[in-house]
C-alpha cells in the first residue's frame, strides 16, 4: 500500500481508506448504501488491514450513530493499528443545538462519537459541512480545544467552498490554532468541479484532498454502459446516490474510454477510474465503500500500478466540461501575452 503525507502535516495515510456509510443501514437513505453488521464489518476490516489500509472513515450522522458503533466494535482489540476519522455538523436530533458547528454542538458531538467508537481519541475530525450561522472563530477555537485536550489529533473539513476554507485557514493562522490539513471532497471523472478552485487552493495552502464517492455513486463501477440498462439494485436506483446528474451520453463517453483502458491494462473499469484520481494533484486518499468482500478486493486493485500519461490524457479529454465563470476566463490568462503582442 502506498502512503502519502496529508496536507501540511506529518501524518502519513494510505492512499485508500475504507468508508463505513454502508454500516448499519439505519434509515431508508442509508439502507440504499448497505446494512453491514458487526460480523461482516469485522471481516471487511480484516481485509483492509491485511492490505495496509488502516484509515477508516465514518460520521456521526451515518445511520444516526450506528456506523460509529459498528466500527468501534469491529476494531475492538486492534485500535492501535488503525486511524479513525469521523465527522460532525449535520443534525443528530431535533433540538436547536443538535446540529451545526457551534462550540456547544461540537464539544458534545465529539464526546458522543468517542463513546460510540469506544476510543479515547479521533485521529482526523471533520466538519461535515460549513455552518454559516456560527462565527468561524468560535468553530476553530472549539476544534483547537479538542486538539489540545488530546481528544482529536488533526482537524479537517468537508464540502467547503473555496472562501469557506480560505477564511478558516486565515483565522487559524492569525490565532495560532490548529488548521485544516485535509478537505474531503466530491470528485470523480464525471464531476471535476473540484479542479476549478478548490484544487489550486489546496496546492497553495497545503490541504490534502480525501475523495468521497470516487466512483460517482457506482456509475463508474463497470455496470453502466450504452448496451445495458441501469442495474436495478444499484445505490442510485434505490435512492442512495448523491451528486449532480449528468447526461447519459456524457457518462457513456467516459465509460467507453474506461472500457478501452481496462482492456489495455488488464484492470477493471473501477480500478482504472480510481487510478486516474490517484494521479491528480493534491489527492492524498480515496474513500472507498464496499457492500461485500468482492467489491472491496476489486477496489484494492487500484493501487500498485499507474496509467500512462497518454492514457490519463484520454480520460481527461473524455471527461472535460466547460467551467463556469470566472474559471473559463481565468484559463485564458496563459494566452494573454501571445494574443496582445
């Protein structure tokens, strides 16, 4: 397994991590992802650890805490061999302080996650989204207190806009508080908006990207093709998908190239799609989900080899989309001198 440094920190993480949104199946949305129990979770974690995948990603909101509980039980007796990341911000109850990134909510949410996970510390603690109601200073001071108390080792964020992240980094630097070292982002061959602003920001500020839904909710998993209907048992068809829709033609054009490269490399379509992501700037880790051992073992085959630059370029071309303003205008900058002279 390859390990990469996460952002501007000393933490080394595997390029693949295991996501636990499939654990528990506690409501209709998460049932569409999966309903892995403790016994099956323990077996999946065995496979991960044997392969060198020692980072396990969860969130308090996954099945309203059940995923954290299952992960904690599945890791019992081997916590010292694992890194755990979890998240807060999204609603965990009906009360006015049961969601958000206030000091009140974050301190309570962290204690609740530690209890459910059966551990005394969280290795990477994320804000699951940006809370525009709460002052950034309040949020970051609370997170810094969690770090200095030893309950949290590193902090990160997820689903932030560029200005959300940049403001947070600036406030942390001004006060000497812990700063975000990672940003968990939605990114794949069919949704490349991360590249427009968040990727340049991450390069400049030393923030590693941890990619969620790298196979776009299964659309790049090898089961969607021109010649066959959408699989009825897929997460998307059962209502568990996320991310913006794309046209069938756009998806199939990408899958056509994935099929060609899979044949050329002797790999599977999802392995090729994941390998493309691992060669993108700032990407430190891909969060992989799996309902069963077969899916997990196949996804683990995305490492240990690389597409050639020419093969990467073919996927780049097939998946390119026109950026929105001001990014299309900014792309003209390198050509300005030549056009003016």
